[in-house]
C-alpha cells in the first residue's frame, strides 16, 4: 500500500487539490489553515502552495470522522 508520502510531487510543495486527491476534505484543509497548523509558502492567493512535509504530518495524524469509533459488537 502506498502512503501519502509516496504520492506527493517531488518539489516539496502541495496545493489544496493535491491534499484533496490524498483524501483530505477541503474544509479540513481550510480548518488547518485557519488554526495556523498549515501555512502558505508560495503560489498565488487563489492557488496557494503549502509545505509538503508539514501537510503530510497533518495527514498522518488526521482521522476521518467515523473511523475512530469503538466496534459495536
């Protein structure tokens, strides 16, 4: 199985579209930006670029809703 680190561009920068392709919902990415956990390092106002290692650390710690619940059986 390939992880997010295997599927990022080699440049070390990712866009919101890259993060969405990795399975992170856009509102989650916007939340990380509002919280200051993910900061822009380049790109344009409309298409910001983020530091790939920071973004990937956030993805590895992030759990989609509904996946951390106890098994009902």
